[in-house]
């Protein structure tokens, strides 16, 4: 009877030991599965990072290739009153002032008044265009004197005012401000060589008082010789 009880106890202990061993193996196997899953996730993250890095590298190479392919995005022809006119390359954010600097700046005879009034130096450049900087002589306007035939002068010039006769009965001579030479004009009181040339440049005159518009002739000077002149 005692041997039978002892045998049962040994059987129970053996069964318990076997179950415990199997449970231990199960737990170890489960930990291996979890560890394998974690390693797989880490490998997936590494692969994604490698793909993103590769894409960024390819994009960077594409931008660099485009820049190498188009080294001159804006081509401008700079001419006129600049020291070194020519065709130059610029970036897209460059301005008209950058183009002038590239051409070594303005020349001494540039039309600075026109430039300051009409040209916006801050304007951004547009590709394949021309910038012309005007010279001062481009806007220099002078009154020219033409030697017209006598027939045309007689038609276009109003008849001269009749000069008053002097007290001696001799007709008074008048100097035509439209036809007199420089020497004849200089016989008038207050008229020198320089003023005589200005009178000639200001022709034709419609009335005697137009001489007041000539530089150097004021009302006082005009009154000195107004009785000795005619159109």
C-alpha cells in the first residue's frame, strides 16, 4: 500500500516537471517570435529611410544638373551710354542697375536727367531683351537757321512796319530783326556779338516784342532801340 502511494507521488511530480518544462519552452519560443518581429520592424524603418535618402539625393542631383544645363538663365544686351556695352549673363533676380554695373557703369556723356526721370533702375531683368542707355546728345534739341530763297522770305515775312519819318524829311532807316546780319544788329544800343547771334538763332519773329524772349535783352535794353528796328 505504501509503495503504491509513493509511486503515485513520483508520477505526479514527473508530470508536473514535464508540464513546467513545456511551459518554459513555450515562453522562450514566444520571446523569440517577439524579438524577431521587432527586428523586422527595425529593418523596415531602415529600408524606408534609405529610400527617402536616395530620393533626396536624386532630387538634389536633378537640380544641380538643371543649373549646369542652364548656366545663363537671363541674357541681356546692354548698349548706349555705358563704358563696356555687350551681351551679358544675369540671374533671374538681377535688376537694370546690375546690368549697368556689369557694363562698367555710365559714360560721362550719358543722359542723366532722362535716366533719373524715365528709367527705373530697380526693374528686374527679362531674358533676351535689350537695355539702351541714352546719351545726352540724344535729347539735345537746337533751333536751326535755314537760308531760304528770297521769294519764300517775301511770302512768309509780313511787310515791315513803316518807319516814322524824321524831322529833316529824310526817311528813317530801320534794322530788320528777321534779316539783318550780326554786324548790323550790333549797331543797336546794348547789342553785342553774343546777343546778336542769339537774335539770329531765335528767328523768325512775328512782333518786335518777341526780342524780349532773347536771353540778354531786357525791357530797358529793348526800349533803347525799339524805334530803330522793324520786322
